[in-house]
């Protein structure tokens, strides 16, 4: 749809990187309009995971072709194969954290509203975040510092005052916990609902090693409940598809992008007849599927039962997070600090290691596709719905020799807290290796 | 809704001369609420006695049309910024209740060339702030709808709903006529629509509820779509724009710096000793004064008079202003904003004549070049 399109302006985040002297080495592959978990829905073909298992001596062509994850699979692969120190991606429901987990790199979805969305192709505005992938936590943290600025061009950007308030609260809390010393001030919650039956048991070994390591360092680890989690996935797909159906209405072949002319006998006085050919040809099947779902969710008959219901669930998911954290939500006046709460949540980033790519030439489309690629999102969409920061950090390898990521999640605005804890995990896990 | 200084077009600009990437719905662009639009909206709401809402929100109204590049219009469907309100019709001597006032985004303009089977799109207007005033069904005739109206500056368009009924019976089925852009066309459209309804009913048929357009050449309305074909606009809260929060101090700040409302100005002028006719002349000239898109008013005849009457007899001042100055402007086919004579110059002339420093045989002609 946008193959021949060149934007007349740079995204604010790209501009900030350029201003700071960063060298932009290229654009990365991703799922079309950010829709997908495996990076197979791309006009450029799938991204192959560059990870090489230690035992493998096979040449590149012979090697097992596994997915790099999606939607920002190209960004994760670029970082994992050392083509770049850091890469940007977009995270609407896990599209940065999942590829990071599959490829064995660090992937941060910052708090919603911190990084400007100006220049980001909208998938679902209320969920879209610019995410950062990096070879280590330090690179990601430095990039976050560089990009986290108020941008008046983004109407959902958080104001400088709120930023200041949140970062001061975060700093004060971090000092109280004393993350630099013994970790006996740090309280980590393991959400019980983040271990669905689909979770591959291979993931649990590396995850337990991280938990044990943190306990050894003095952190207290407690189980917590986030009762709305099972409903989060459905709510996410209703909201994301509804917003996508709206945001993608602009790709009609009139102003820019692909234009497929209507057949000569078409009745051109009806606008839809002019648009339909472009949209049918230009959008891939996954995108069309989500546009149709979202359009349905917004029709007068379905709006209450789908869209509004999903918004109610979203509110409950937010409350789950506010209830579980020790610190209050800087964005909410009704949220209060709960002394018995936890500082961060810890859970596996993905339900499995990188899955095999379908054999080349075989399209992953159609009814035969199982739901596992959607179920995967169970672990990542709650943080997206709540707008809270989440980072996936490598937790070593599973028994199959492929990377496993763990996610650290905290209260809105506590991005530095999740990065600090991620740094501790990174340090201890590298020592164990 | 785009930043006014950069992108808002002026009438008369060449087609697609002022189009930002946002107006053309380029990917990666985001909306920006223009504060001036909010201020003008609140000012209107105050003038129309509407209740400004402390919290309102923006929604997307979806439909595919070539003059709507993003495929949706940002409007206030679920929570408009002002509710209620009253408009006085001075000539009919009645009040029309308002339902609500909402802020919207304007669309582009499309013209269809039937001969070449070609649609031309002009996006100059796309994205500009728009205010929609929705009235209750309180007007009873085309004359009431056209009462005291001035839509000739092209900045006002209206959709009218027309129904007929016999005295004592409930309202008939209504038809909406869209996009009328002058008072004359609106009154003609209503009249023609009323007769169409009456003809249908007289021949034993019913009036189907529909949306209609107006053919200016034929002076009649034509069907656009029936109620069954009414599009589902799939209204959705806009996920980009935060709710619009307005507090009492903002409203009173705007109220304090509002220009006086016409009724107040009229009685003030008459209180200074002016006849109803003189006051009317000044105010009629005033209506045409230039109003910037930011709502800042140029100096009009009333303000000119106020300064001229400082330390002078009001009656004398208004006579010089209306008879001499306006008379000369009319002779030259110029409007008041073309006037080059300053208050000081005219004031000194009046003083010289009054103190008999100069004499004029017959006043008319004193200002003539």
C-alpha cells in the first residue's frame, strides 16, 4: 500500500536521534501496519531469526528457520545480528517485547505518552508506543533518555509537568529501595494469570533461574493476582482492530500510496467503487481481517457489546495494575499508594521460544492458521492496555538452545525502575553463563 | 484543527494551496486542537446563552468520501462542548431554542465535472475548525429561518430540516436539506421543500424521510439518500485528542473580553441620545467589519463613533459620520473598512466648523476631494 510512498517529514523520534548524532543505517522489516506476532505478514517476506544455537555448525542456508517475532521482527533481528546498537520498533500489543524475547535482545515499551508518536504510522493510537530494542539495557536506557521529550505535535504526549512529577517520584522510590545495594527493599510480584496452559514448560527453567537469582540478591518475590488478565486479550483485539479500521481508512489511493484504478464500467459517482480496488489489492489478508473485525465492532449494532465492553475491561485491567503496585499512578488522582504492593512485576515475555517459520512459499494465511499467534499476546497486551512500561530482557537459553525473555513491568512513569531491575537481571544472568 | 497561522486557508486561495500533511491525512500525522477555535466556540456559546460544558470530548465520524482524506471527521458526537441556548429572532419577535453546539473539523471541497466524469478535490478547507449549531424545531417559516441572517461571507453553511403539518396536529416527517450556503438559497430551498411535502400529502402520499440536496439552478431539492440508506457512521471516541476541559475562570475570562452583544450596543447608543435609526445605521455598517479568523475584530463604525463622540455632541458626531463620511464612501462605492479618514481628522474638521473657524455654505461636499 505504501511501497512507493515517501513521507515528507521525519518522525520526531528519528529527528531526535539524528540531532544527537546517531547514524540511521536502514529501515527494518515488520508485519504490515504492525499487525502480527511472527513477522510473516510482510510484503518483503518473513524475517529469519539470526540466533545461532551453540551446537549448530550448519551453514546459514541449512539452518533452522525460526521467526524473529513480530511485528518489529526486523528491528530485533538487526540488533541481534549486530547490524545496529539499537533499533526502534512500535509496540501496540507486544510488538517490541516479543521479538526481543525471540531474538535474545532487550526490548522496551515505554510508558504510553512519553515518546512522541508524530511520524509513527498509526495502528491503534490509544495503544501505539514507540519502543526501543538494544543489545543491552544500557543502550536502551540511553536511547530512552534521548527520546523521552514532550512533543507538542503529539496530542497524547504527557506534559512536561507530569513528566517531572513522575520522574521525581520514580527517583525517590528507587532511592528508598536502594537498587544499587542489597535488594532487600525490592518487592517483586509474579502474576499468577501469566502462566496460561499454552505456556511451553521449556520457558520455566530460565524464568525460575531469574527468580532464584533475584531472591539470592535479597529481593522478596511474592505471587500476585491480576484477575482481569484473562479478558485482556479479547478487549485488546476489539480496541486495536476498531482503531485500526478507523486509522487505515485513509489508505484509499487518492492522496498518496498505491492506486488501483477501477474497471472502466464501474460507477464512479460512488466513492466506495473508486476506493475498493485499491484497498482490496493494497492490504494483506491479516490487515483486511482486522479492518473487517474493527469495522464490525464499531457498527451501531455491535458498538455497546464490543467496543464499549472492551473499554470497560480496559479500565479493569488498568485497575489491576494500580492495585498491585506499591506506588500510586502519577496520572490518576484516584490511585493511591498501597504499602503492601509490589515494585515491579516479573513474568515470561513469551509463551515459547521462537517458533519455526512456515516453509518458504507456504503462506501462513487462511483458516488453517491456529490461534496460538494470538494467544501469545496474553502476556504482553495487559501492559499495553494499561499504558505502563514493560521491558523484555534476555534470561538465557531454553533447553532447545533458543533465547527466553523475561518481562519487568512497573507503574506508569517508572520506566527507569524497570530498566534498573532489567539491568540487575542482565548482570546476574551474564555471570551465570 | 490544524495550527491556524500556517495552514488555515483564506477564501480565494488557489485550490490545494494550503494543505498540510495532516490535512491530506498523511501517515504519521496527528491532530492538534486549535485554541482559537475553542475560544471562538465558547464566545459563541456565551452569546447564544448556551451552557458551556466543563468536560467535552471528540469523536470520529466515519464515511468514505473523496473530500475526506482520513476517512473520518473529528466531531463532538457523544459530549459536545455546549448544550442548550437561545437565539432571538428580532423581526419575528420569537425565540429559537438550541439543542447543542459542537466543534468539528471541516472537510475538503469536491466538485464533479459531469462532462469529463472527473471529481476535483480542494483540500484548502480540510482540517479547518468548524462549529456546528444545532437548533430545536422552533422555526415555522422560511422567513423565520432567514431572519436577520448574513451568510454571504461564505463562512457559514447550513443544513435545514423541513416538515409540514396541519394546525393542531403533530409535526410531519422531516427531510434534511444539506449544504445551503446563502440565506436566499436556504429560504428558496425551504419554500420549495414545503410545497413538495404539501403536494405529496395532497395527492394522498406520505413524505419519506430522506436527506436531500438543493439544485440552485432549478430552485428545487433532490433526493440524496433515503433513511434506509442512512450510513452507519461508526462513531468512535478519538483516541488521539484528550477530553476538552474548560473551567469557570476560562469562561469568565472570555465573557469579560467579549464585544458587546447587539442588543446591549443598541440600547447604549440610544442612551447617548441617538435615534433608533442612527443606531441601526451604525450597527448595520458594523456588521460588515472585518473579522479575522482568530476572532479579532477590526475597528467598525460603532467604535469610530465612540471615539468621535468623545468630548463632542453625540448627535453632531453621528450626523457627520452617517451623512458625510458614510455618504462619501457610498458615492465612491467603498465600504467602511476602506475609509482612510481618521477619527482625529474628522474630529478636527467638526471642531473647526462648530467653532466657526471655517464655514461651509452647505455641509454636503465638505469632504469631497
